């Protein structure tokens, strides 16, 4: 296993939510979120708890985000037990391990160096695969073993804001074009930064410990319908309202200035035939 210092900047960002989830049990027990495997990976990597600072707003927000994604995926698999889940830019997430009750099928997709690191800690099974592929390359669509008529949930957590805007637009359009060909439900979960947050990402309390910056933002989840009208917004939640008083007031001020647009949103959209 290579030294963590040898990881590229995109790969290093995968460590940020890992460190946060590993501290959920001790820092925020009231949230009821525990990620034992994240704790074990952090211990194995020798990552200090303050590797990316100890700002409680971003720590709490990262855990709330993971919990939100978990809850929506659980709802999906409860309604579609024979469906498929795919994590785009999965990083060192352990969602399959948190959700798995023996039957769900899941694919974790990320850059080769991230998958190589992840493979030291999680192993492929009959129902779980890791796939080394760049999410901006549509080739991944043909590698996830999806077929028309199969329920599908795609989860892009902590990914899109790091991509170039043309790549994000192409990704949304490619997903709509390739997955809206059947009657089975197709859901997409993603988080997004507001344009104001993108502009000021250099102030992010975790990113200041890396060379990473946000590049893509969205003025509300409904804006993706401009990319393809087959997207229907099911939920658009400003998580910054629940990360503590400072971010609550930032979110409130942002909504007042933008006629209710989220400062940092979590979105659940579904694809429909058009």
C-alpha cells in the first residue's frame, strides 16, 4: 500500500468524509450513526482525528449527509429488493457494508488509485463489486451490470462539486440518456454546493488542509431539468441548516438573498421517460 502522501489531490479528498464518519460515535452519539468499518480503516491508516481540522459544523454535516444518503438507499431497497445501487466517486465510503442485510447488490466506482487503496480494506463478494473507472468516462455505464427494467439508484456523495462544470453537465445528460429506457425506477442522489459556496470553497475548514477546491455549483436541484427534462426532483434539502447555529444563519441569509435557494443541498431526483 502506497503512502497517503503519494495520493493525488482527488484521492486525498476521499479521506475527508472517512475521518468524519469514524468520529460519529464519539462526537455525535445523538445522531445514532455508527460506522465501525470507517473507524477500523482510519486506525489502519493511522489518520489522526484532526487530519482535516476539527470544525464541528463540517464534521456534523458530513455525518448527517451520510445518514441522509443511507436512509434514501434503504428506502429504495425496501421498495426494490432486486435493484442495483451504484456509488459514483465512492471514495472510501462503506455504504454497502452499512446497508447490507445479505441481499442488496452494489457497485463502488472510483479512480484506480482510490479503488486500489480501498481494496486493502473491503473485498468483493457475490453482491458487491468495486470498479476502477473515471466517472467522467461513460464507459462505466456498460460495466455495472445494469439492464433495462432493473431498478437502479445512483449515489454521488461528495463528488460533483470537485468536477469541472462541463463534465458534470455531460454526466447528467449521459445518465438521462442511458437509464431512462425502461419502466423500472431510476433514482439519483447527489449533494451540491451553491455558486456562492463554490466561490468561497478556499475557506472550507477541511479543504484548507488540501489543495482541493470546488468547481461546480448549482442554484437548486430543479436547475438540472434544464439539462434534461426527464429529471423530476423528489427532494431538495439544505443540510447547512442542521449543522449548527453558524451555518444555520449563513444558510438563512443565503436563502433570503436567493429567494429560498439552498446554500448546500442534498437532492433526490428520479428519471422518467419523456
